[in-house]
């Protein structure tokens, strides 16, 4: 009999290049039932990291993009009219608490203040979610984990987390990858070879140095991937750089011309 060994099918794990020890930290926080706060600039890999870890640990992932109109009831649930009856419908946070798995609140500082009231008992040692409207108090199962993220850079001062909220999370600070690693990631994500990605990353690093002076945010890894994808699809590098690395950064004509000048010194 031919006993050919076949590899078991691997679930699709989104590729993630680790900057430090964050994968092990995530896993330990998960094991110890600690909530996690990710902070860092836009497009540096926070969402990708959470997707990667959820898939690696085999956990369901429910992501909520917070905005300034998002209220606690959008997370917990509400009574809705269905065929003449009023029925309670769980929100994404309640579903995740009932079923276990990761609930990821992206840009959590954007949400309304009443969201903190819901998060507090869930993110200390009580690990409970009281549902005022139904009278239930849900105990989060060991399989539940709350992950939140925000970008401390461009939020206005009023929109930071209160200490009593921040101090309920284990926090990881994200930044852009070191040069060689970022080149490898952008190349793998876009299909453009590393030699052609290298000058784009060099330009991004120079543009990032302008953050705080003329720019509120530097070029993200996300924009680098866009730019490399355009070039891989046949667009001229200068045109791709303008559309994917300069125009999204600023609306100021003066700043734009200065950035284009900087770009033309690096990208020929
Ligand atoms: N470490 C990394 N490994 C693999 N890909 C990465 C990494 N960092 C960034 N990327 C690439 O950059 C893209 C943007 O990353 P992601 O969406 O995770 O950023 P983010 O930090 O969540 O940004 P935002 O704060 O705007 O939501 C990803 O889709 C991926 O292509
Ligand atoms: Mg994100």
C-alpha cells in the first residue's frame, strides 16, 4: 500500500512580517486573557497583525471600525422591530463575548464616550459585559479577547483615551519596519521585485522625516504597496509615486511641489 503523507490543508493566514516580539506578546496576552491596545501610525500593519494572529490562533475575528457616531449600543446590540415583534439583536461585541474569539475595535478613540462604560468591566478582572437593556450580565469566556487600536499621531488632543481606559490594556507600539524588511514586505505584497521597490522605500523614509514639519503623517507601508502595485502593473514610476505617495499626503500646493522635487531626486 502506498502510504503517501499529505500535509493537512493550512488555513489561510494573512502574511505578517514581525517587527519585534509582538506575535509572542499577543499569544501570551491571549493565553492570560489580557486585553491588548495597538498604537501606531496609519498603514503600518496593525490590522494585518490582528488578522494574522487571529488566523494563526484559529480564532474568529470580528472587526469594528469606530467613528464619532459609534455608540455603545452599536457594539452591544439593540431591540429591533421584526415582523411586528421587538427582538433583541446582539451587536458585534456581544456576539464575540457570547461566542469567544477576538473583537477588534479599530480607531477606538473615535467612538462616543459611552463606549468606555461598556469596555471598562470587560477589560478588568471582572471580564463581564452587562447588557442594561436585556438585564443580562455576560461573563466573557476564556476564548474572548478584546483588541483595540488607535493612531496617537493625528488625533486631536481631546481624542485620546482616558488613563482609566488605557490602563486596562497591555499596549504595543507599532512603527514602520526597518528598511530591508519593508522592502521585502512591499515586494511580496505588490509583486514588484525588490530592486525596484528599494528606491520607493528610500523615498518613503525621506518623506517620513518631514512628519511634524510639513506633513501630519508620513508615507505608510500601505501607500508603498499601492505605488509598487501600480509600477508592477506597468505605470511609469514617477507617475505612480505622484499618485500613490505624494498626492495622498497633502492638499497644499507648496508642500506638494516640495515633495515632488524630493521625489524626483530619488526616483528617475
Ligand atoms: N509587518 C507587515 N507585514 C506584512 N504586511 C504589512 C506589514 N505592515 C504593513 N503591511 C502592508 O501594509 C498594508 C497596510 O497595513 P494595515 O492595514 O495593517 O495598517 P494599519 O496599521 O491597520 O493602518 P490604519 O491605522 O490606517 O488602519 C497591509 O495591507 C500590508 O499590505
Ligand atoms: Mg487598520
